[in-house]
C-alpha cells in the first residue's frame, strides 16, 4: 500500500494499460513491387510510407497482413505507377501516378499508400499481429544493465522479375490468301517480350488465325477458308512519343486452305496446305499500365502456289496471289 500522494504499483500498471489501449493499432503490411531495371526499389517505397505513417509495420513472408501492390512502367520518357491496397475486405481502387522519374513516382505513391492505409484502417480492423507479452519491471540493481543496440528496420525484398513478360490478346484481321475475294476473320495471340529499357527488346509470338472469303462480297465461284499458325519475331521496339510504340517483325506461317465450289451443278471440296514467309509493322497505343491497342500491317509471300478449278466448264475459280497482304486490329494485355 502506498501512502500520502504516492502512486501504487497497481495504479501504474493500470495507467500503462490505458495508454497502450488508446494508441492506434499497428497496420501490418507486405509489399509486392514490380519496376523496370534501374528504377526505384521496394525499400524506398517502404521508407516513404514509414515517414508518413509510423503505424505501418512490415510482416515476414507467410504472416498475416495487408498487401501493397505497386507496378511501375516506363512510357516514353516518363514513368507511370499504379497502386492497390489489398485488405481483408477486398481491395482499394487502383491509384495511378505519372512523373518524370521513378523516384518522383515512388514518393507520390508512398504518400498515397499511407493515406489509403489510414483510411482503410478507420473502416475495418487490420489483421492481428503477434502479441508480445508484457515486460515486467526489472528488480532494482546497483548499476543499470547495458541496453541492447537498436535493431535495423527489416529490409523489403522485392520479388525477382522474370526476364520476359507474357502478352495475350485477340485480333480482327483482313487478308487475301486467294484471289478473287478478301478473307475476314480473327486471331488469338500469345507473345513473350524481353524486359529491357532499350530499343533492343525482342519479342516472340505465336498466333492462331482463321478467316474466310464468303463474309464480304467479292468471292467468285468458290468459298475458301484459311486456318493457320503464325510465328512472329520482332527484334526491336521503339517508344515514339509517350504511350505510342512501334516494332518491325518477320513472320513464318503454316496452315491449310479449304475450298468448296458453289454456283455449280456438282460442287466439290478440296483442302491444300499453306506455307508463307513475310514482314509486318506493329504500332501499339497504351490504354493503361498493362493493356494496349495494337495495329498491324504487312505482307506475306506464299511459298507454294495453289489453284482451285471446276471441271465443267473448266475454269480456275481461285488461286494463290503472289503477295498476300494482311492488316489487323487487336487488344493485348501484359502479365
């Protein structure tokens, strides 16, 4: 029992407990950071967030916590960054920032992340962190024991990025694989593009195409369907202005032509192989951090020439042109 105006040990414990419960709960987070080579790091992002909110604590891999996702991308001479905070009730809207350098964008995103974390913390309880047992007061000693040196803040390990990014998309294409007539169809595209900051940014693509000449007027006395697989290699890529890019490519195509006569007494069908090599130019317009509108134009040169004829009256109704032009428009998304 304490006497006079003193404070008992029990009262000190109660006051300390009240102060601890009044303090804001910590916000445990982990960082998923993706940026081009030579750009800012996840450590810089975390330091920027900590400078604006001391409630944020970094959790180890496998521990429960909110996730801060940051994606940086060079768009011409500028840098575009996107931020999302994923918490136990879903995720915030994507916040986008554009600036002249990586450091400028990361500083802006760290400020935005700190505000977003504080706002979400007001609306929902953050995931629990491992509770530390209360530390009992040490018994009185003759001399104070030496205090351990402060531990450095944990380093944020940015995930290692693969050397290539995957791009997938769909196209509407217009071509001529036999004359007369024009083939209209579509294609599915898969592509691997090397992650570099220079014009030497090769990509390798594979597309599956199907088109027919009876969709648009112009076919004479045969309906021809073209199905093919195309390999595409693009050794260079240039960012022309802001969100506009261009790349020259070479192509190699293999597939088949299926022709059916019509407007004749006894229509017959025939299937022939198709082989060609060609060139094309690709222009991409960025629609966001990971999506682009692409326009392609080029020509291929058939390696084997085909003719489709009818017996009576004897007549050639379709044949392979010397040059097969192609143009397409599509949407491509990067992962």
